């Protein structure tokens, strides 16, 4: 029988090591930190992106997402504009500098993901692992 406590511990520690390793590599290269890169990625792939969309995509609070957006706006990587559909919210968009930061960060991010996952797992094992994680994440949302 699988030791679920050990599984939990391994999963959480791996996620922490993965995050810290990728974040350290991004920072060493002078790129945006991983948390900021995650926000830029959501904005880039979300049409008419709102802070709520960022919070949902990253499984963080709306307050946390709003603070992250504020930091990126202050760095001129994002800008807010009024939401024509809802005056209570704004649309968040990448600036030119934000697009450049996203491209630079994703290049490092992708290389690090290949090292962290590609070096340890074969293609079929990696696909199986991805399916399993997706199943676990989606099971509790239904």
C-alpha cells in the first residue's frame, strides 16, 4: 500500500524545490521572478484579462493577484485600462516591456522545466505524470 503521508511530503517538497530552483535561475539571469512570470503568462493567454482571471488561474486570492498586478504595473510590465463591460473592474494588459520580460523569462523557464522533468522522466512517464496531476487537481474542483 502507498504511504500517502510520504507521497504528500514528496510532492510538496518537490514543488518547493522546483519553484525555488526555477526562481533562482530566473533571478540569476536578471529575469522577472517566477511569481511575476506566472502573472505575465496568464495575462498573455487571457483575452480581456481581469485580476479575477489571474487569481483563478494561479489559485491565489484576489487580493494577492491585485497586489501582484500592482507591482508589475509599477515596473511598467503591465497596464490597467477600464473594463468596458464592467466599470468596477479593469482589464490588465502586457506593455511592450512586459512582452519582452515574458519572452526572456519563458526561455529560461522552458529550459529549466526540461532539466527538472526531462532529465528524470521518459516521454511516456512524463505524459502519465502530467495526466495524473491534472486528474488530481480537477477531481476536487467538481
